[in-house]
């Protein structure tokens, strides 16, 4: 299977696209905004909510407000009003909601993610899947002397441990510089700006089948290439620069993205599915066509799971399948779970509500396509 990653632009957004044999399987966007996921701010706690259920913080010169959900600090204390903290932007608020901040700070690398406030060595899900027990043990042993927490990413193997340890030192130095910058800052404000969208996308979505990483922008191409050449050059060796017009002509990305912005999707059987979004949940309705009910539901489950991942839908989702017998409905639950087996987000399929709706939830890692207003 040929897998291509394309790092380009869509309207005013940075865009990362993954194609398997020409089919769109993953896509991520970064809007041109002042605040980005991964930014680190020196903030001040302005208000603790009742029952210690969270806190509002200010993080900018104009007293911009954000929300800090877990007020328990790494040292075991609880945050208090007026306290100054280092927090990282976890998610961008949609509509009139404020941005969500966390003290579970992560500095991302190619092989290692540094958790400066942590104390555990964690193997990512993909690392555990890719490596056998002996390989996992070698990695754990090699990294056991670290004094901070870290996550071993899926690119890490026993063969590149030496490079990963050098990267870990670089990340530690980066964190020390962030702490120093925060001390020198006399008021709340930005301490570290996450400018690693392209690197993170390539790291997150590359796999053993990736044979080409395409860039439409020269500066972004050079930045990722130079960054990777300082490590093991496994990405740099397959990076290529192609003009936006050539990318569009060859891969037809605009049409693929425009398809995702819609709300009604046709099924091969002649039926369709409809996506509806509220503040509380995403509702998906399956409408039958000329095919048998099971075939319609089977087609719908496959397409729904694909679209949930591509649209980056998160939170509660309810699906109204075509009415079927109990045995068929049970099969649909298994099918849906299988579709999300390799999802980077955490997805839980709960089964049916009393009203016969198939319910699931998906963890939020960024805004959905609907929230980004790509039109």
C-alpha cells in the first residue's frame, strides 16, 4: 500500500493530509490564529469554581480568560486564586467558549514526548502494537534513568534509541529555556509558541507504508527536512516539494475537503446518512435505500466511522440505524468498534440506548471541521 502525506494549505488554514492509495484517510487543519494548541503560557488563577471543579485563568495582556479543569498541581497542592502557573493550551474554544488549559505539559519530538511535570515512562498505544515484549523492555530499560515523564512514540525502536536519547536531551534543554523565559516574564503571557504543526502531523500520521511526504511551501519543506536531518533523516529522504497547482491536479484535494464539509452522504445501496450537530452531541441518521436493511446499516457504519475520524468529531455521538432485528443490531456494535480500532483518539462504543440509538463518545484533540468554518 502506498501512503502519501501532503503538507499544504486550504484557504487560510495550514493543512495536513494522509492518502492511502489516493483515498483520504486523515486530515488536520491549523487556522491562522494567535493562540494554538500546544502553546505554553504564564497564567494567573483568577477564580476557583465551587467544589474545586476547575478554575478560570488569565493569560494575556488584555486579561484573556481561559479554563483550567484540574486544579491539582504536580506537587500535590491545589491551585489558589492569584497564583501564577505555567499551563499549556489543550484545546481551542469554539464559538463563545474559552480555551482549555492543562498542566499536563507535553513537548513533542519525533521519538519522544517529554512530560516535564510527569514521572512515568509511557509506551504509546502504537508503540505497544508495533513492538514485541522484548523490544518494549529494551526501550523501558534504556530510558529508565530519566528524571521526568516521557512518552515513547511509535517511531521509537531499539535501533534508534541512541538518537532518541539525544532528542530527549534537546527536549530537556528546551524545557529549561521555557522555565527561564517564564521567570523573566513579569506578567502573564506567551512563553512558548507551538510552531510544529507540520512536524507533528508527519510524526503522527507516518507509518511503514509512507513513501512520499509532499510540501507545497518551500519554507515549510526546508524546516521539516532540516529538523529531520538532525535526527535520523527517515522523513527527509522521502520529502519532496511540489507546487500547489500540481498537488491539486494530481490529488484533487479541494474536492475531497469540500465533500467533508457537507452534511448528507450517499451510500452505495442508494440510502444516505445525515449528520446533525448541536452543542450537546452529534446526531447521525441512517436512511434506507433499495438494499436490504443489514446491507444499508453495514455500509452506513463503515462510512460513519470514516467521516467521524475525517471530520474530527468529538464528544457524544448517537446513530439512528435502520430498524433491524436484535442479532443484526448486535453485529453493528462489533462493526463500529472494529472501525475505530486504530483511531488516534480514544473512542468508546457503548451500545444502544433504550430508544434504540447507537451511542459512542470520542475524545477531543482539536476542533472539528464544522467548528473551523472552512466554507
